[in-house]
């Protein structure tokens, strides 16, 4: 979720769950607020050569839940890394490597 006030994301960002309240103070001109809520985000799962990932393709995940990912190596190789949103990272939920 993102809350944008007058064209800028609020800082700190709103919590993932629960209620978020924003208060406009000292209003002397027009102001805007926009909430971006994506209740069921999608995850794109792909693997390189030497293995498979399950499930694969585009998966819809219920907001706040986890998606268990299984990586199976078809060659005697190491998993060289995990990219989350294009950046190296660690999953918050489970990943199984076979």
C-alpha cells in the first residue's frame, strides 16, 4: 500500500495491515491524497538454465500471505542468487531448494 499526499509518498510508509490515518494540518490551499491498494499482488517466477522453479509464470497471491517456491536443480550446480524486484534479496516466506 502507498499513500500519496500532494504528489509525494508519505514517510514513514503506512503499515501493511490495519488502519492508517493521515491528518491535513494548516490547510491554506487545495491538497490531494491518494491511496494505492493492491489487494492481490502478482509475482513473476522464472528460472535460468540448469533448473526449474515451481510454481512458474505469473502467480496471484492473497495480500499478506506467503507463496512457497521450490527450486529444483537439474545439474550439479549451486543456486547463484535470488532476485526480488530485480534486487538481490532473501524471501520473507519459504523457499525450498532440491
